C-alpha cells in the first residue's frame, strides 16, 4: 500500500510538518501488519518502483475548531475506491491522534506507534529538507525530545555513516538500543539490522534482517534482503526459503523468481532452479535475461551443452543484451566441453560483433582466448603491446609466465611496470611485482604480502595475492589455509575462482573427497573477457574432477 503525504487543507501553514509526518506515522504503525505492507511515497512517479497494488491518499482540514483527517484507499489495478476513512477531533489535539484512529480502522490488529510527540516530528521533518550539517542538529533535537524516536535515530546514523564516521553511526544506534525495553519489537529489530549492516558481519546481518522480515511478514523486499544476506552468510537453504517467501508475497515479480532459480542451483537442485526461472520467463517472454539465467544455472552445475543452448537462445532474442556477452558465454560453455574448434567459431562470431561495435578491448580478450585454447605464444605476442599502456596487460603476462613456469620472464615483465596513474593501477602493478618475486618459503611469502599490501584497504587483495603466490610456489598446505578464509567470504554462484583453487589445493594435499564439493560446481562465465587468473581454472578444474 503506497501511502502519500496528507494534504494540508487547513489553511494553517504551521501544520505543514504534519503532511508527511502523519503519513509516515501511519506507515510505521502498520509495519507489522500481516495483510498489508505500507510504503511511504512522495509522488505518482514512485508508484511504479513501489509495485503498489493499493494507494492511500488523504488530507486534513479545520472547520469550526475541529480537525478532520480523511483518507481514501484505492485499488490501483482497477482504479476504484475500496475504502474511505475519517477521523475528527479538537484542533489543538493535533493530527497524530487522528492518524492513530485511521490506523486501527485500516487494520484492526494494528497498534499506533508510540512516536506521537509532535515537537519531535517537527524537528525530524525539518531535518529531511535541510543540508547534512543542519539536519544533524535537527535530528539531535528530535532525539532530545523523544530518545526513542527510531526514524530520527536511523536518519542520524545514516548521515554520520555517509560522512565517513562509521563509529559515530554505530554509537548512535547502540545508544538507542540501550533503551530496548522502551521500543517495540519492530523498532528494535530495525536498529539491530542497521547496526549489523554498519559492522559488516555477514552472519549477524543475516540474523538481524531475517528477524526483521519475520516481524514485517508482508514486505517482499525484506524477504529478498534476507535471502541475499543468507547467501552471503553461506546459509543456502535459508536463502532459498526466503526467496520462496518473496515470490509468495509477490508472484508477479519476475526478478524474485529469477533469484530463486539461482538460489536453488546453489543447492544443486537443477530441476527446482529451472522451474523457478521458467516462471520468470513466462512473466518476461521477450526478455533475453531468463534464457541467460537458464544458461548460468546449467553452467554452474556442469551441464555445458544445455548452457550453450540457452546462451545462444538469449543471444537470438537480443544480440545487444550484455553487449553481446551471451554469445561469448556460449563459447565458454562449448570450451568446457573441450571442443575448441566449435568454441573458437563461436568466439569469432562474438569478436566480429565487438569489432563492429568498435570495442577497443576485443583484441585483449582474443589474446586471453588464445591462451586458454592452447595458442600460448600467439597469445603472448598479442598481449605484449597492451602491457605498454594497460596495467592489466602486464599482470596478465606475469600470470601466464608463472603458469608456464617462467618466473624470470614474469619478473622482467613486472619490473617494466611504470608509476601508477591511479589507485587501481597501483594495485595491479603491486600484484604483478609481488607474484613474480623469487621462490621462497610460505612464511617468507606471508611476510612479503604484508610489505606489498600494508594498508587496511588492501586486506582483500593481499589475501588473494598470497593465495596465488603460494599456489604458483606449490606451497599447497599454506595455500589451502589462505583459500579457506577467502572461500568463507565468497558469495556462492559468483565468477570468483577461489572455490576452484581451494579444491585444487585440497587435492594436492590429499583431501580429494573434501575437494569434490568445491570442484563439481563451476564459476559463472563472465560476459565480456576473462579474469587474469582464468588460466588457473581451465582446464585444471576438469582434469581434477576426472581423477579417481
């Protein structure tokens, strides 16, 4: 139910604050309803994105000293009225008590929120129209008046976080949570969710958002957020269950059906994945995306022939979808069948389309393709000019030389790197130089990694760089320990190759049975170009799976 601000027809501009406040008060109070999910919208332009099936519009007026609040509920699909609600009282009592009466009439099981101090609402509403510095002061004033005014707490925390002071944002929420006994379950859950998001712990965030989604059962967006948080926390069954809740709440939402399909594929339920994405395809029959998604779930589970067919079907529906990347994905699927001739023919079709589109990166991608299909010297010759002006070209050549056991050539290439033009260039150059360091023990590699990537912001790239270096050095025990940490943070179904590399390290250390769980699903193919480290996956993953 999309709730619009109530129009002020009282003729008293001092009541303008109540226009939005009364609507938001209604939304906050109805949040836990099992029959309706209320959402505050500012204009008709927001109705489509809100996916509202009903709208609530109203106004308040003053006649003979009495204040009247009137609201009309409309069915958006049929454009007809389904209810009219009215509440009236003495003008000095204000609008919020009248909004409370409307809340009980819209949902007899709802209880008006405790946030009914008009002065706190005035300060809060003022903040919404102010610049950040002024808004902070207004929000602090609102919380001085009513310390349990959760919308003000959340807004203040967001402002402080956006200003870069995350710790102050967390303190703002923790201070409100110290008064948990004064809050409703939903208010406390909203604060818990905000705090967990700021702290960045995937498991805590999943628990918080799923708790909130349970308390607000009619919100399909919260069901989706719970599913996404469960996926990040590696609770794949919970992710699938939350997506199922989402499609029950909103069966016409094709994107939710699509996400359910992916979630089921992560559980290795191909039939369930296909069933969900077929529902999406029926909802969006002209879109190329359902076919592309069907290609992905088949590719992920190693059904490469079917994946190729779906990618080609997606390309047939829309050659411009993903900039023609579905044709490239079809080539990758065929390559996974070790049919290099047919795969290369598909790649040439893709390359011709990219040349026609004047894509300057296509020769870079061609060099990557040549290396993967075995034309290594040709790939190196084609990639070498890119290394003169493209930092990623230097890293790619370093990785290839290391893959071929030519560490001296890798070192010479890395030393040719120039001063970085951007932080991203610096990261690529640092990776190239680090990987090509002379042979060393695993402890020495760990020390080098600390020196090469000293800042906290480089923690993630440091872990990957060290894992790659240990693999190239054949220090598989140490590599497995590092990759285990990375895999625990890797979102299932991504294009990240860390699970494959972890499986490789496990095989090399004798843990073959454990490795299969990481090797029998495949990183999703990228639609345009390869990762510089793709040569570590293919054909190694297929070869490792073929071992007894």
